[in-house]
C-alpha cells in the first residue's frame, strides 16, 4: 500500500508533457503605421487629381479595418470616432480639429492598434495587412491607377523600373531546350559573345534539364557585380562555358528590321533608354542610307505596348517630329502641369510613317500615337486604344512601400484627353478585313470614311460623360492586333493618295487657343 501511494505521489509530482509553445506574434507596429499614414497624407493632399481633405482620406482608409474583420466598423458619431465590434463600442477618440497629416496619421494608427487589440482576425492578418487594407480602401474612392505597393513588392517594382541585375538574355523553352531568344545589345551576355539561337545547358554547373523557364531565368539573375557561369551549346553544335559578370541591364524595348524598302520598328515599352535605342536604329537604317537605299516608309508597331516612362515617350516621339508640342499634362499641383515639346529635328527625315495600335496599346504608347497623328506626322492604323491618360507620381514610404498617386491628365497636342477616350485610328481594322479594304479604297479616292468620327474625337474636351466616350470609340471598337494591320500599313505606303487622305492636316498650334 505504501509503495502504491508513493507511485501516485511520484506521478502527481512529475511534469505533464507540454504542447510545444507557439512563437509569439509581434505586436502592432503603431509608430511605423503612424509615420506611414502621416507621410501618405502629406504627399497625397496637395497632389490628388481632385481636391480631397486629409480627414476624408483617413476616414476612407479606416474602413479597411472592416475589410479585414467584418465584425469591426469605424463610425463617426458627432465629434467622436467610434470603433465598434458588433453592436459594442470598443474604442473611442475625438475627431481631430486640426486637419494636419501628423494628427490624422496618429489617429489612424491608434484606431488600427485598437482593432488589433480586440480582433483575433486582425492579429492573424498582421500589421502589414492592416496597412495594406487601409490603402486599398482609400484608393477605392479615387481613380483606377492610384495605389499602394507594400514593401517587397515595391523593391521588385523599383528593380524592374531601373533594370534587373542579370546578363541581358531572354530565353524561350522550346521542347526541353532553353534557347536564347534575344540578347540585349548593351548587356554582358552580348559582350561575352552569346547570340540568338544558342542553347543554355547549365547555369553555375546546375543542369537546366527538367527545370522550368522561370527557374533557369532566376539562376541567371542575381546581385549586381557577381559572376555567373553559363554552359552553352552553340548553333554549330560545339559546347562552351562562359563566365559573365552580372550587371543592371535595362530591358530591351526597341526591335528594328528592314523588310525590302520598309523599316519595321516595334517598341515593346518605354524604359530609361528607349529614346537612345530608337535613335540608334533610325541612324542605322535612315541616317546612313544612300539615295539608292532610301526607305519608302517606316512602320512603327505599338500594339500590345502597355506604356512606361512618360519622359521616354516624349523623348522617343520627339525623334520623329520637328519642334512643337508632344503632350500636355494638367493637374492641381503646379508640378503636374507641363507642356512637353519636341526640340530636335525629325531623325526620320520626313520618311512616311504608319503607326500600328490596338486595344492593348496604353499610356506612353498612346501619347506617342496621339502626338504623331495630331501633328500630321503619321497615319495611325488599328483599333481604339486602351485610354489610359492619367499620370502617377511616386513616393517611397517609411515602411519601404510606395504610393502611386494620380496627379495629372494627359492631353494630346490638339487638346483632347487620352483618359477613357484613347486614340482613334485614321484607318480602322477592327471591323474585319472587308471593311478595312473598303476604307483603304475610299482613301485612295480621296474620301475618309472616318472623317466625322475623327473630328468628333479631336474636338472632345475633359471631362467627358461615359456615353460620349462610348459613342466616339464605337466608330472603331478596341481589339487585339491582327495581320490586317500590316497589310493596311503597306497599302498606305504603296498608295500616296490614300496616305495623304488619311493623314490629319498639319495644324498651326496657338498656345492661347488651347
């Protein structure tokens, strides 16, 4: 009996096997949140396209708490902000009387912190999710392009804008092989002798067999200044290992080739050296051409071009224009208003120019197409473009995230807004090949079937009601590019009368009239 009691006592005294402790979640970073909100209010208040008070920005953003936890709401009750959980008030504070960024930044962070304290759902989502939800809800009340990019994603965006560290290769997976599709002429890969058609067999002695394209590209990318070893099978069948130092390489955006007496130039986007690359191609194909090799025309392909840097769009467009306006930006903030003008002389020497666009051509691509059409320099062929004519300014926030805030509208040289309206081409291909050929034949007889629609489009002024935008765009509905686009371009360059009829008159710009 005594031994049995001893055994029971021993068992009671022994520690019970405990469940492994979960790591403690970090608390809400209210000081960081306050600094992020303060910086965002200071940046946005003087720059939004339409005036919005700091208080309104804050109240919109605080509704983001509800998007994380539907049981929480922030309500205005007289002079009080009330955080409620179901029907119960869990935190109250006075609505600030001072409409300053720092006061509202602190108030917003306090309400976020209170939500963190009472909601398991909010704590599970984490501090970053709370800040992101704040901005997501705020920007739901502004335009479609203003946005917040959280840390991490913002770092990737910044690297993309400046060019990623790598060797300047684009690979394509053909069957099981990783074939070099293109080589950036300014990149380390080109300097090492890699050419289109080479096959990548290994990267740093890791075989590419059975790997994904994304994986192989990630192996090649890396920190600026570090080395990478690439094993290649040359087009002649030989194998070679090349050692390359990675560098920040701006993505290739300009691709040019001569097809008979036409120069075909595709611009895939507008990065920091698009104007330089375009100038190089014009010099190579036009500047040094003898009279016998003179080009009959240039076809500039902007289909699928989603845009890029505004300054680059202006600089690249200027290469095809004499002195005069390229685009106008207008906004509340004095820094947003600007008339962008071409200064240099036409590097194409007046060579007839056709621009191809489609429903995916956007932003900077639309600025280029609009300027070349309005200035009477080119004929635009294709469909109505996307209609993104708002410009964002960027701010880096204390958390490492970024704000993209729309602060100006883009107007074409003739004064019409690109936003919503897009570029209406002078030759429409989106209504089928038969209609396209009928329009081209009419142009060759001196008649522009789209004359009324083009006049209505160029006379439009912001702001435009949606019904007006739809009616104008219906003259040539947006569509993806098609083979007919190039057929129409060749026809125009083969038929000078059709080209002249389609091209808009060269206007005389009067600053006061705009």
